[in-house]
C-alpha cells in the first residue's frame, strides 16, 4: 500500500496538521500548503448556504515512492487559462475555463462542504480529488477519493473554441483521501460581523493512500 501525505484543501484551514500513517502503510511522505480561500457569502456565527473557491502552493513534498514531485499547486472553484485550438481559424487561443464551484452549508461554528479540487504537480502531472468536509469551529475533517477527471466550462469563449475542457488524472489514480484542516480569517472577529469571514488563510494536510 502506498501512502502519500500532501497539503490540500478543505473548506477551512489554518496550520499544518500531521496525520499518523496506518500500520499497514508501506510508504509515507508530506507536503506543506500555503493558500487562500474565498467565501460567498461570508461565513458568520449563523448557518447558511455558501460557495467558495481556493488556491494554494504545495512545497517540501516527501514520499518513499520514487519519482513523486516535491511541489505543486492546488485549486478548486477557480478560473484557469488554457490554450486550445480554434476549430474555425485553426489558431491557438488562450481561453478562461471555470472549475466546478465547491459549496457548503453552515458557518464559523460548524459546516459541511463538498467539491472537486485539482492538484497540478511540478512535473505537470495532475490529480483530480473529489472531497467532502465536516467542520466544528476552525477544525475540519476531510474525506474523499481521486477521480478520473474534471470538466471545466469556458467563460465567454470566442466562436470555434471548445466550450468545455476535461482534465484527466495522471497521478495517484484510484487513491483515497483523508485529512484534518484548520482555517484563519485575517480578522479574528470577522465571523461576528455583518459581512462575515469572506477570506481565510489556509495551511494544512491530507493523506492519499492506495
């Protein structure tokens, strides 16, 4: 069984959380994550439906499996600029494609969310992760699995450019995910304001195991 620890996303996160490997794990590694999440509407002391997006950088990754990249990026609900061929002009256009938006319910006191995140490793391989989270206060538990692909929708594409783009998992296919995360708004009192916590700094970890 391969086991990889990599920093990744939950709805909410604050600092590196170390997850002990199971006794049956044959390999273990880790990544540090620094990133930012944006919530709409902002998280408050009450409960409500919300959407969010996230992006962050992975660094210092280690694994006993050879060839695993030591860094990468992770994003969910973000817009990606991709080069595609226009079927009318034959030219290569740069088009903005929107990732599926994660969503949740709750507030600063407790929450549940679900979404799909895209990890792009330093060697250009990619991992698509379907996940869900449950949270109490700042602590969030994550579970999920690596899925075959993610389909993005073009934002106002020129005529002849593809209206959708599918990104396929090319690393860690079939793995399962689990983790624990925390989050920190820049203003500790934001949850008690009318606007709520609209932004949170992220750092944390999840595990991937086969």
